[in-house]
C-alpha cells in the first residue's frame, strides 16, 4: 500500500502521532504537479490499483477537492483510502462519498481532540451513516497509546452507528528514544487495558482488527486466551473473528510506503529517519517496494531486539517480527551492512577469468 502525504498541516496534535516529525512543520502542501507525479509513480507500472491520502489532515489541503477529482477520474485507480481525523469531512461530502473512496477515520477521545472537535467528528459520523449510507466503506480506528487509554467513547461511537468492527493500533514509537528498545515492557504495560477493551468490544458484538504493532503471542498467556474462547461459540461474532487478524499468530509489518510532498519517500513514518529515498531514483512502485523489501524487510525475521526472540519458533518460521521494525532498526541496518561486506569480500575473491 502506498500513501501520498498531501499536506503537513493538521488541526490536531495527537500525542502519539508517528508523523509528528513532519506534521505542522512548515504548513507545506503538495503541488498539483507533484501530486500527479506521485500518483503516476504509484499506479503507473500497473502493479497497484489503489492508493491512500494522508497528512497531516488531508482535508486541510487548500485544493483537496481538485486532488480528489484527479484520482476519482483516473481509470487506473480502483480505490482511494482517505486517512482522516474526521473533523472536516462535511466540507467535502461530494468527493468523499464517491464509490471509489474508503474512509479510515482515526477517532480520538474528546479529551485528546477537545470537546468542540469531538462534536464535529460526531456530527460528521451521524451524517455519514444516516444520510450518506456508506457504512461498508467507512472504518473507525483507535490508537491505544497509553496503558490507561480511554475507550468508552469508542464503544459509544460504535454502538451509536451500529458498527461491527474497529481498527486498532498499539501505537508505534514516534520519538527516537522509543526506537531500538525491547518493547516487551511496553506491550506488557498496554496488555491489560487492550484485553479489557477487546472483551468489551466482543461483548458488544464488535470485532477488533489490528492495523500494526500487534502484541506478540509470547506475551499473551494461555489463561488470557482462554477468556476469549467462548466468543468463538457466538454465532454472530465467531465468523467475523475468523476474518479478523486478532487471533492470528502472525505479527508482521507489511511495507507501507509514504510519499512526501517533496516527492521523497519513506517506508512508513516509524522508519522515516532510516529509509528516506527519492521517487525519481526508481522506475515505479514495484521497483521501490522491491528495494525496501531487500534493504529492510528481508532482515525482519533474522534480527532480534531481545534474547527471548533468539530461539523463538515464531520468529524462525517467519510468523513474528516482534512488532514494529523500529524497535530493532539498528540491528536491521547492522545485519544489512554485514551482509553487504560479505558479498563484497566474496565478489573480490572471485576468479578474474
Ligand atoms: C499520520 S495520520 C494522518 C491522517 C489523519 N490526520 C489521521 O489522523 O488519520 C495516518 C494514520 O496514522 C495513524 N497513526 C498515527 N500515529 C500512529 C502511531 N504512533 N502508531 C500507529 N499508527 C499511528 C493514524 O491512526 C492514522 O490512521
Ligand atoms: S490527526 Fe493525524 S496527522 Fe494530525 S496529529 Fe493526529 S494522527 Fe497526526
Ligand atoms: S519473535 Fe520475539 S516477540 Fe515474537 S513471539 Fe517470538 S519471542 Fe515473542
């Protein structure tokens, strides 16, 4: 999946935001010319039929409707995901309710976004679900970023709008001091509240779906898992649980590519400091994805942040990366350097004939 960051302007300052090193830095928005280049880069080689728009808050781009119409009219594109905090949706109902558009609405608590903004979000959700009838193309999400994160407001939104799934993320590191750490203490700290939230969701017939940074299976005890087993007998939630990533043992980080306003590109904001490239150095998205897979992802299972992972079966069979790759990005870069040195020394020893 590739996203285009169309503006760094944002009307919120979420404490967990992993784009915070870019957001509200210089209120820089993408030009129409650069936007077209980014779109061509993503869908030009035919390997991708969808793209995402991110920010900052995408709806703050001064020409948001023009950018939207460009991608809506583009026959190479089948779906456009707009990542939004939901506050300004009412400015753009005409383009945002187009059948090609999926909305991923990041819902913050009233305390984090302010009562006024929260009311605007609620009003927009009300219009969206009651008048625009686009429920299947709209997903609400929550960032679980502290061990006492609030979730009652989310239960309320889900029940008010009769939704049966929610996207959940255990927030990934957004500051350099949180990278290259053993995150097990963080995951363990988050776990009681996360499991409590999941229980409340499932009791309300809502199935959570992990976005990324899933809590690794080694940190969930058998007893904790057993507490959820009766939901598998619930005829309403059981089929949805099977489709959800929630009980799968896989902890993966699929390469997300974020193209910035100046047409530089990073492999996800969480790894931005280590993975910045220019799209002009690649022929298209396929070549760039292969580059990130080779340079970063191929080391995801061969590197560890904790001795606990060393002999772990789930790592060896490529089921678990241990969570966000930012937790071991130094180990990944060291392994890569080592592999390059070996390759260099092997090729220098080759017979010249
Ligand atoms: C950077 S935001 C930009 C778009 C929009 N302002 C929003 O909040 O959705 C894009 C996505 O990043 C997610 N996100 C932000 N910080 C995160 C973090 N620390 N860990 C995981 N996801 C995060 C948000 O939930 C959102 O879905
Ligand atoms: S609304 Fe989105 S871009 Fe803005 S601070 Fe929050 S997560 Fe970051
Ligand atoms: S690889 Fe590490 S984090 Fe993942 S299950 Fe194994 S020990 Fe746990």
